[in-house]
C-alpha cells in the first residue's frame, strides 16, 4: 500500500499525492514499454481506504500523467479508477501541473482551487503554484516534489532511494506567518522517481521548496520512521 497520509482532526482525510495515472503511455513514448499498472495502483489506494476508513479521499494533484494532452490510456482508465474510489468515499482533487483537462473526469464540487484549500484547519496544495494567502499560519501539506531519501550505511553504501516525508517550518521571509509549517509528501506512483530531500530546497521545483527551514526540517520514511534531518542525512561534503 501507500505511501499515503491520514490527517485526523474532526474529519479523517486520506491524502494521496501524485498518482500519475497513465505514466506507462508516457514511458512508451520514450521507448520504455511497461504494462499498465493502473489497476494495481487503484487497488493500493482502495486498500488504504479500507484500512484508514476516511471521511474524504483528497487527491493532491497529478492524478493524470501526460501533458499537455490526455492520452488514450488516461481516457480509457481514469473514469473507472475514480468511480472505484467514489464507491468507497467522497473524493476531492487539488489539481497539479499534469492535470490539464482533469475536470472532464470529475463531478461537480470535486475540483478544488489550484492555489490550495483549507480543509478542517489544514492547508492542502499540489505545490507547483504559490499558495493562497489564506493558507498562511496553517500546516500546508503538498505533493509535486516526490521527496525520497537515500540511506547510507557505515561503509558508505547507499540503499535504494526510499519515499520520504519532509516536515519543516518556514524560513523567513517566505511566508510572514511564523506558525506556517510544511509537509512534503511522497509520490504514490512507483515509477515517478523523486528528488533527494537534501537537494529539495535548492531544486526550485516549487515556490515552497525554497521556504524549507533547515534548522527545523525533519525526515520520516513512508512507514513513519524518523530518520533525521536533511543536514545529517545529506552532509554538505558528501561524506
């Protein structure tokens, strides 16, 4: 299953970021032929729903993969995937940079603003745009960056990069409100790749990546295991 995030306040919100349904057709255009795994990906989300029993499934952008067009694979597979989710729980979508035309697959009320939204006191944003000012002062959960961490053993051998969560305060003067916090969540799609958390701030991939506060940042694996800070995991001298 996963990686997915359950946010529990008055509501139980299950957050799934960067599904990238249709990625296989995108890979095919680059000469990489992979059988569609959309059904397996759908079933992993359904298993998360079954376990978490949320009040809402929030799809945090990049539900589809191909840009600027919608591929035949996406036209063929997305309606059934989204209906399978709706059969279990209400869904909502914060659109991402890959989601041009996603509205044709959604029902009234499911598409949320591109610059983010507050649900039950928590801000949600895909991460490729500047956030709505109303998100300031809240925890902002965002996708888009596909954070991963490479764990180095005592002899300098790196394990395979693993999906990771990066939690951080906000470095001044990005957002004036000092209580704003950021939680970067990993991509759900197993083919999506990622950016090492030590390079996330310098990547400039999204406006809020430049706001990571190295003094407060903490890194967690997809299973919730705390593994340290970006500074300790990715020392500047590379050792």
